[in-house]
């Protein structure tokens, strides 16, 4: 499912003449793999940052949010990687994939950030399943979020 959404997003970005980058925490590079996995992806996907550790979020992406499982952190991650890579659109993922709670947030609490020409926002997700399922669902949700934005263009 995610690879089909990634392919559709790639086509929409090509049509818009736009580029994308990503900043990932809980997805650990899976989003970048999807964005770069479509044939011709080099025309739209510039790169990304896997910022699993809070220190990387702060030092590389400029995150100042006190807590990382928040909409504020997702927005700052997306803005930070957009600036860092110079892309039109940036996605970010942060949250709790498990097996344990983090910052008092239950497993499956996820925030997807989006930064682009029309501003910055974050979407909260409540996902179920094991670690792998939560990561997959997060990637799909991020791709769908950007696809909707680019298609509204």
C-alpha cells in the first residue's frame, strides 16, 4: 500500500515541479526508503535526516520543543529539514512505536509534521498494532498527507 502511495506522490510532485525531504524519528528511515524507492525518485526526493535521538533533533534540525512526542516537535522537525535540504515540501515523523510508553504517551501515539509553501502543521495519529505495523501506518499516513496537499495545489 505505501509503495503505491509513494508512487502517486512522486507523480504529483513531478507534475507540480516540487521536491520533498523528510525528518524521521520513530520510522527510522522507512519513509525515506519509500520516497526514494519509486523509479525516477531523484527528480523529487532530495534527502532526509533520521533523528532517532533527541540530541540529533536539537542539533541538526533545530528542535526546541521540550518533549519530542508532540505536534510542536513534529512541526519543528519538518521545518528544520525543509530548511536544511532546501525542498518545497518536508515531512516528519515522531511518536511512540513501542514496546513501552514514552513521555507518558501510549504506544501508537504519533505525530506527522508537514512543512511547505502554505505553512507548517502536524497531524496526530492514534495507531494500533505492533512496532512494525505502527511504523508502516505512520509512513502511509505521512505520504497520504503530502499527496493531499500537493494535489490541492
